[in-house]
C-alpha cells in the first residue's frame, strides 16, 4: 500500500502579499479512505511559478531548503499557516511543495527506485497568485494538484512527468497505487540488460513494450494516464519508428484530465510514442478508432482495474474483443498492475483464463505497508 500527501483544505488560487495562506494537510492512501498510521514529519517549500521554470528539465525547483511545517498525525485536521518567501511581491505566483523529507529535490518521486512507495508521496499546489486586491477568505480554493515523477531515459538523461490530479473524490481523477507501481516496474524493465532477468515472460514483456520497432499498445482504465505516459517516454528514448500507436483509454468523463496530462508532457514523446487519449467504455462495443488499428495490438496494459467486481464481465468482454483484433501469430501480451482491496477480486484471473489468457506474477512494489502492488504478465494460450 502506498500513502500520499494531500491537501484536506487546499490552498487558495490567490492571496494578498505579506499574508500566510492556510492549508490542512492529510496523509492517506490513494482513495483517502485510510489515514497513514502513526506520525509523519511534513516540510514545505516554495517554487516560483512561470513558463521558464514550469517547462524546465527539472520542474519546480524550490527557492530554499524545505522547512518543517508540522508533525502530522491521523485525525489531526488543524489548519496551518504557511508564510510566503520573504521577497514575494504583488503579481508573482508560487507553487507550494509539501514533502516528508527536508531535501531540495524531495518533491520529485523517483520511479527508478524499487522502494518508490516506502514514503508518502509528496504533492504540489497549482500556482498561487499574489494580488494586492485579494480579500481574505474570498479566494476560490484550488481544485487540482500535481505530482512530479522522475523517469530515467538513458545515461545522464532524465525525463520528468508532471501528472495533474483533482482534489475531488472522482475515482478516475487520481493516481492510484498500481499506476505508480506498474510505472516503476516499467522503468526497471527498460534498464535491465537482455537476459539479466531470467524469467521468460519478463524478457518477452520487455521485447514487446520497449522494442525499437513498431508496436501497437492500448491501456484500459488509464485514469490520469501515468502508465501510458511512462511507457511513451521510455519508448521515445528507444525508437525512431513513428508508426506505432499508444492508446490511453478510459470513460468519457476521464478524457479532459487525461488529455491535459498528455499535453503537459508532450516534449517527452515522439509521434509514434505520444499516448493518444480515446474514450472506451467496457459496457459498449469497441469504438471504430480501436477496431481500425491495423494488425491489432501487441500489448494490453492495465492498472487498478479490479476495484469493482461487477465490472468484470464487461472488462473480460472488452479484453476478448481486443484479442480478436490480432492475428494468431501476434498474440497480444497482457500487463496488469494489481493491489488487492478485496480477495473476491481475484476471480478475474479465472475469468481471463476462460478467454484463453494465462496470467503469471512476475514482480511487485511493496509500498509503505500491507498489500504490495503485484505485477502480472499474461499471454494468450
């Protein structure tokens, strides 16, 4: 299980210069249904917002070393004042960074670390504008947050994914445990030498997902898009073939945020690795844009698609339809990131077997406690 730093009370969109802002931090699981057990030191820092910084190689550098804000404990929802930098003035905008370590780069989540989930994930506000006309208590509360993820793309070359989430409780507008766990596994997969991992399914997954040649890949239930974005960035560093396709799909309601996240990271992709957002409802037939993919798909990837067991028949129907798009000599590979929330969810493995898919567990990411994110690879038998 992973834990995340959230804003229980988000920062305002603007405030008057010279006055602190009020926030209420929270440390909880991905769906904010379970608080982090025990205490956790929280630190804050500020980053000057602006195009020249927000689009840089390493986003949102802190202006100074993080300062301790509080020791957060479960059930403590006290409002806390956060002072602006001393030289902040009217017209400037700043992002507030909340982390669990007093380190200048602590706001960046390192997907290359096998212990990526061992500490609560840091969070960043959207820009807060200093405006001398702002009145206390009248500014709107922010509706979105961002987190930044490091994706090593090659020797001495890093990419940084900026993933925006919403502060609402909409399930498709959050980064979930399995999205981070599977993304971290993909980063590891990209940096193991051929033959280094003796598991044949792992080597096969590496060839399918990270080959320099044309690949057609689709993600189901993409949410914020972190898995597709990670894969697109990794593929862009390994291929010059612009004929491949990476489809990132979810319900229509998820598409605006998904599209925004793809656009925000556009500099990391080539034409054939740029994820393409597309609505796909498992309860309906495959849309024409999916059925028209020549040759079908080489891989189907999924993360945290098991939280609602009533959706399994529709999901399996969609999987079966996608499998039938590909000729037998190009049997698609399935990649699944899974964290158990209810043992009944594992009936999905039996349902997948009914349509010819055999899944095998090949890895995990442990997180901060209890259920790890499991990585499963399956092939059509």
